[in-house]
């Protein structure tokens, strides 16, 4: 049986998802994702050529509102949950 | 009679008659939680001081106990819904210390109606799971048998109602997370139509599926809670602007002459015989009440699990990208760089199931796989939705089991994620279609575990679903059946 996803691909997807998997975790993830993706093949039993996709279960229309400023959360409150802040900004590691 | 076992509408009468003060009611619940919750683990965070302060406001006349049917009523709220100033963890280490700076819309509506929150209910991490075993704060146990799971993901909300650790609660349902735990715990759980209740302040899992709803001791309470939380909210652009009917007004109307569809695909081989027996008994009760039963087909039922477990993880992988250790949540410092900080924070903050779903979602959305998985699943979703629309041309409501088995044993499915996913087979299709679904206790298994009947209605058919449930509840005689605690 052909493998759906290899360990290297799992590592690549983890990188895309900003996750880091320990070796044992990576092995287990590969086995489980293969089992799950193999089950998903079931969908190929259905011919969906002319079927439009559903992205929402009810008909949604664009919701418009006036482009006007209103009150928003104040700075102090917004920073309350920050792992690191100087009272005016979020502090992050050096980026460039 | 024990105060804690009262329904919301009964407790309301006690409070209004002054048979009991609001502080006495809250105190009774806090005492019971103290006594039983170390074993059950229904709550992640208790709000005891805030609850007592709220109750005193009613007793000293600052607030009016007659103002609303929820005035002074102690509730639990799933820990995925923001409560201003009270920790909201989503069952995750990554939000272990998150204190929301605002109330979700449902929180605000319940508070203004006078409800008192006892605490935040345990759940599978980010609502991903069917057993509440994925909580970073330990599993919740089923009050009917502590070696069994309460179901999930709203397991804490359902078990707290079943064990009388609150008068009622809110849960959320993305693929069955209200209905399945309600069924496993022998209480009423109601997922309304997608768009009926605002999700502003609900931490997002899968945005095209998530919906908030009540978990209660009886159907009247479910109607009463839904009445408060349903309606349009400009803060949630998927919330539908449609009038909210008076849900309690039509509960007493007979169901004589209604046509109930029984979907043949919901009676599968391998289903637990006690589920089949209880559901057939409920079907006989429907006939006794004058309803007509017709067999219908929902031919794409069997594809629901595969479609859902592509669509929901895809949306989750995108929604959970916000946990980056910058604005809130866990940050694990990394000496290397920003990318290292992201990866360390997320890897240490998320549990195994959340990582699995983020990985699956990222994979099915990635270049080269999008059409084969995500687009295909979205097309199959159209077929599943079409099944229901067709069925409702032949009948007023559908009746079916909620889950193929009663509450399973803790640990039984944790090593096999696919088996866990397959246990959602009867709840996922209604979520994909966005229709309302209610779980009503309809019997006990031979081992004394509750069995739920699922009642499904067309989009925005809440009034009908509640009425059917109310009439069946009276006839089934399961009301007031309590787990053998103490």
C-alpha cells in the first residue's frame, strides 16, 4: 500500500504550520495521518464533477457597514495579556 | 427537594416566591461543587466570589429577581466563550492565563438577563474531541459512571448539568459537541441553526460550523435559554437577521399529524443494540402521540466523517494560526529567532489532538492537495446538505440516534484518532448542513447509561424541534432521572 504522506512531508507540513515535532511525535503523526488520509479516499467513490462546493451551510451575503470610526479596546487592556510588553507596544524577538 | 436538582424554570419560581434567596441558591451549588467536582472535574475555573457578589445584588434589592426568567439563575459556561475578567482557557495550556478584556455576546446577553456564572466548564482543547479527554486540565468524568467519558467536546457543560452542579449551561457544537455529550450524560442539548446565535467572543475552531447552544435539565429550559441568546448581532457577520419566535409559546401544541422522517442510514450494523432499542421505543411513542413515521434516505451520510474531518481541520489550521506567542497566550522564548519562538510556543502550548488537526488542515490546504481534499470535501458537503433539503420535502422533522453507542470508557479511543472520529457519524451531517439538532434523553442502556434521541429540523426550525422534544419528553418519562451520585 502506497504511503499517503512521508515523514519528510510531515516535517515540511509541521514547518508550514509553525510546529516542531519531537522525533517520536513525528513518527506517530506520520502513522496517524496516513491512516486518516487513507480513510478520506472514501470521498473518491463519489462523482462530484458538476457539484458546486458549499463553504457555508446557509446563504450568506456580503455584510456592509459604514466606514466610520467607533470606540475600540483601550491600549492598556489590549496589552494586559501580552507575554511581553513595554506598556505601549508588544515586544517580540528581533526580526531583521 | 434538593435545590440543585431544580430546572431553571422551577428555580425561577422558588426565587420569585422568596422560598429561596439568590445567595442561598448560589451557595447550594458551590457547596455541591465543592463536594463532587474533585471527582468529576466539570469546571476548569470557578467564579465563586463573583457569583456570590452577583447573588447579593438580587437579595439586597439592587437587581430585580422578577425581571427575567434567568434572574439569579446559576449557570455554567463552556470555557471557549469569553467572559470579561474571568480566565478563558479553551482547555489549552496555550491560553492557561488568558483573561478576556471583553464579554462574548452570549455572555453579555445572559448577564443582562440576570444569570449568574458559577464557573467555566471543562472541554476538549479548542473543542476538538468527542470525550473531553483532550483537556489540558484533565478529563471530565461521566456522572452516571465515573469510568466513562461524558462525551465531548462540551463534556464539562453536560456533566455539570447532569450532576446538578449548575441549573443549566452553554456548550458549543461544531460536529456534535453539544448533542453527543448531552446524550452521554442524559440531559437536553440543543444546537441551533448556523447563524441563529452570535459567535462574537466565541474562540473560533471551524468558523463555517461553530454554533453556541443550551444544555439543560429539560426542554422548557432549553427554549428559555435559547430565547435569551438567539438573534442578530452586527459583531458576527454570519449571524442571520431573522425574527426570533417565542420558543415557549408553542411547546404545548400537540404533534398529532406531524410527519417524522426516520433516516435508514442512521440504523447501521454494529450500532449498540441498546441504542437501537431505546430509539425504537421513542419511535413507538411518536406514533402513540399521533405522529406519522416515514422512512427517508440521507444517501451521503456515510461520507460525513471524511468530509467533516477535512473541512473542520482546514478551518482550524487557519483559525489557530493566531496563537503566535505575541499578543496573548503562552510564549516560550527561543534563543534562535522569531520562527523558533513561534514553533516552540505552539508546540509546547498545544496538545496532541490540536496538533494533529492543525497538521491535517495545513496538509489538505497546501498546494497540490487543495482540490483533492478541501474542494472535494466542500462538494460532498453540498451533497449532504442536499440530502437534508430533500428529506424535509417529505417530512417535518427527522428522528435518529445521536451516537452509535452509549458513553465509552475513558482511554478506550485515545490511541486511535480515526475510531474517535467515527463515533461522530450521526452528528456530523447536521453540522455540515447547518440545521438545528436536539438531543433528548430517551432511555437507559442495560448498563444504566443514558441514551439520547436526536431530533433534527429544517434551517431555522428551532420552534418545531423544541415542540417535538417537549411533547416526547412528557411521554417518555425520562424527566428527573438522575445519575446515582453520592
